[in-house]
């Protein structure tokens, strides 16, 4: 039996650690190649929303998160194949250091992903106050585990003499080519603000606009063009072998049948940044629409999701899973005065993560908070992740000041200077709810600077191990304190009526029941 293969020029950009220049190189390459007229497929080794959005803006194409924690090697290859589409090559930005993973074995590392995709690795190496030792570092990385270390880019070189010595050392002792040297820059060319790169949806008065963000990316492209061998980088990407892939990631039928043309077909170039394939505005949501084979033939439901400066953390795969389960998606804003559909115009609501703490006054004064309460009181299924959970609390406390929120849960989201939950989580479902079956084990991730402070009885539905969620060590919330020593074990996932909220972010393909059960709940069907 012959195993199907496909050709996809690709490379992974990695480094020694976080902050080592891989984002600068990834964005610069994606933008430079796009400006040359190539179709660049942007990928991010997850979990990550912000860098993925920047890669999307740089390339004008929808990003894909590839994460070994969520998907097996076969499924990673299948997702990569499904998302590669008509691209000329893929740039896959790693995270942390090349071999940094969850444990002693380095599971779920960037190297693990590179091996799963049989992709060559381009290493960014910061060489501040370093010369010949750089060769020893590269030799160690190349021989530590099986990985195709195909090229090195030097970062923060002090002078041409400095760069020349390091280049000759690396190429002499390792045989790995140096493809460029980025000089030490006076300032970071990528705008930063909150938890890393500036948000695409930042609406603060001094935030850069879209044209300024594109100008910053154009500057990175020029930097890369001047200091990297772009042709050599393309040769490395094209040297990637054909990739074996036996399974389709999604069903063969296209989900683009829910009564609306894909938004990506109505926009051009970089205007397509981070836009879902098929969305409709709240004002133009159709009453009915046909479905093609491969997509649920039952009554279609309409699910609204908030995308604005407060909430914008969504995986495109989550939208795709909902569409394939039979949902129409309607984009909403909790910050906009535009009216939302009345009860009956929506069947469900999806509140993703984001930065609600950046716009607390606007959120607190939003009339849509009352609409969300009304939706919940009428038993509409509502699913909220992290930032979405925060706006469902009674208040957000920021720098000692309370900002009233929707008030669905007797809790306050209280912000701290340091992260309160960070990294992968594994959650066991312990209580009945519309979205997850009891006993299911969910893989997700969390990254939040707020903690949940109980103002009344809370009854979490998820037990995390690992993970912090809503009840980290030292946080004895009301309703959890009665559990005694077990209180220190992490809990997450609050439920009231059909409203579920958790700090845990899900990647739908890793939780295959989620979209189906969400849509079934919107139809009023219990699975």
C-alpha cells in the first residue's frame, strides 16, 4: 500500500530561548517573502494567539497553531496539510528554546514539532559578547537530538568583524551555514505593550494603527532583506521532503455553505489578517440556509462570538469545528453601540479570551453586559474562556479599583503583577454541563494575570492536573474551603444555567466533542 504524500516547502524558526530573536526573524521573513509575491503560510507552535495574529498580518493569510500537546504526529501532519492550501511555503515559528518542553524528555517542544513535520530548522542565535563559543553551542544543538538544523542566523552582532569571526567558527566546526547577521538594534522594531507584542485590537489613544503596524512589518522585511540570504532560506524550505499524510483533518466537504460567502474571498492581501473563513455580521444574519454534505444536516444554529479590543483570542480551528457541527457564526462587539440580535436571533454565545483589563471602563459601561445576562437567564448556551469569564464576574479589580461586569457569577477577577496561571492544563470533567461529558479529560492551556476571588459559593466543574485555574495554592475561595486540604488542588469551570466559564482555553480539534455538544445545546438537544 502506497502512503499518500504531499509537497510543502517549509521551515521552522527556533532559538535558544524566549526573546532570542525568532519572532523578529519569523515576521521579517514572512513579510519579505510576501512582498516578493510569494504566498506564505504562517504557523505558530502553540499555544499562542498574539504572535499568530502578527504572522497573519505579515503574510495576509490565516494562521495555524500547531501543537504536539494537542495533536498526535499524524494529526499535526493532517492539520498542516489541510491548512497549507495553495501556499508557496510555510514559516513555522517555534516557542521558547528548540528543545524546551513539558518535562525531562522535552515532550511537546519545538524540536518535537519539527520532527513530526520533517521540517528543517533555522536557528536564531543571540551572540552578544560571544565569538567562538557560538560554534560549540550550535554543535551541541545539532547533536543533542535528531533534528535537521539547516541554518543559523546571528542576532545582535556588534560589528562586521564580530559577525565574520562567528560565521567562520560555526561553519568551520559544524558545517552548518550562517545565513545572515542581524545587527544590534537601538530599539525593538516590533511594538510591545501588554504580555508581549502589541495587540492587533489595541484601541488605546497611543496605540499604533493598522497602517503603523504594517509599516513596522515592512521595516522588518527591509531588515531581513538587507541582512539575510533570502534565497538560501527559500532553498532550505524547498529542501523539506515530501510529507506522508494518511488521513484528512476535516471531512472532505467544504463548510462554506452556511448562507454566506467567505470573508476571506471579499478581502485582499493583508486585509485578510486573522479573519475567519466564513462569518456574517449581526445585522445580516440570515434566517435559514442550506447545508452541504459533510456538514450537519440538522437545523443550523446561529452562534455569536465577540471579537473586539476586549475579547479576540480565538483559534480558527474552533470556528471551523463549530461550522462543521452546523453553526452559523455571527461576529459581535461588546464595546460597539451596534445592537445585538434579540433572543431568538441567536442560539448561543461564544466569549473568547483577550485583554478585557485594557478597556475596563468601556466594558463596565457597555449595555451588552445586560444582554448577556438576559441571554443567560433565558438559558441560552454561553461558553466563555479566560477573558470571557472575567466579564461574566461581578467585577474586575484593577489597581485596587472595581469595575462592575455582567454579574453572572459571584466572583471577582482580581489582577496581579505576575501571572497567576501559565501553561498547559489537563482537566477532568466532574459535573454535568452542556458542553463536556462527565469523566472526559480535556487538554487546554491557561495564561492569566487575574485570579478568581469568590464572593459567594462556587462549585467548579473541572479538576486540573496540571493547571491553576480558579483555585491556585493559597487561594481558599468560598465554596471550595469546605474541601479542606483538597482546596489546594486546582479547579476550574463554573456553571450557572447553560453558561459555562473557565480560565482554560480549548483547541477544538483536541476536544472533538466540544463543538458538537455546543451546537446540540443550541438546538435544545441533550447528547
